[in-house]
């Protein structure tokens, strides 16, 4: 008999609400308490954007860089929010490579539901660390990704690499 592969995070996604009339999962981070930020997997937050772990990652350390402003298309962002978003994308790439020794990164946006956006109403940028040989038969044959670390442990590790941005995920009162 073979050993079963345990991927408990999948059930949360399968059974979780998928209604389009629920509150935006990205909104309210600026006003969230430190505990709410931790529960929502926020790694760092600045006045215009925040960085969080993807709750349903494609690879360990899969980050989402999100503007606080609720906007779907890129053209709906103000110039300041756009600039802050992409400066944070660049900064996140540097820090993620250092923190996880990533050999490469996938960086991208899915703009609109037909482009694959799971949350089309609030744009966000995916930054996915990659390593040589990290893709194997599991996603192809078993439709399962193997995560070597719990999300909370990854969050705690990454917070150290983002802490100087504003005090990490402690909240807006922490300051720069």
C-alpha cells in the first residue's frame, strides 16, 4: 500500500465560498488589526500596497502584491498606486530570491476573469519563486502540489525579509 498524500489546504478551497457578492478578500487590510493581518497571511503593508502569501499557492512562497485601492483594470489605478504597486513587485522579487534562495521567479497579472483572475475585481500581481527541478509529476498526474512548509511558517520567515518596509505586518501604526 502506498502512503497517502495529504494536502489539507485544498479542502478549504473546495468547500469555501465562491459567491461573487461576498466582500472582497483584499479590501480592508489597511484598517485590519495585527491579528487579522496575520490570519490573512499579510507579510508587509505600506500606505498604498501590501504583500501577502497566496492561501492556495502554486509553489512555496507564492506572493500576491496588492494595491489597497480596489481596482480591477490597471488603468483604474492612480499613477501613485500604479507606481507603488510595481515598485513593490520589484522589491518583493529581490527579497523573495534572498529569503527562499529562489533561482527564478514567475511574475504576472491575470486581468479579468477570462484571463484567469480568481479575484478579477481587485487586481493583484503574482510572484512565484522557482527552483531547478521544482516541477514534477505531482501537478500533472495527481493535480496536487507538494508544499514543504506550512503557510504560517513561511509567513513568519518572510516577514523578517520585509520588516523594514513598515515594520512588517504589524499595521499602519508601525510607520516606515
